[in-house]
C-alpha cells in the first residue's frame, strides 16, 4: 500500500476533478492537508483521502454546505 498519492491518483479514486479536490482542501484545511512538495505538487495521505470521501458524501449525497460539514468534522474530532 502506498503511503502518499498524488492529486491525479486521488482524483481517479474519488471520480472527482482535481479542481474540486483543491476547492474542498481550501474549505476544510484542518481535515484535508496534503503534503506539498517543491513546485506545489500535492501528496495525500490515507487520512486525507478518507476525509475527502467524507466531504464528498456530504456534498454529493446529502447536499450539505461546507459550514455544516466543518461543524460535523469538528464535533467528530473533539470526540476522539
């Protein structure tokens, strides 16, 4: 299992365009924080991908806004 995945790989995994992943990253920086290498390349860890999947489900299936998503993710983080 790879430790890091680039944005192209994650885009294919989630079937989402790369610009959407960057947008979600900007809206949820506490939960999606890929490692950035020189030249601006992003490398996502498994927890980043898991959090992207959560955001994807909230947005695509439950039509939830990003403020509500952050509230839920904050509550989940505080419980652990």
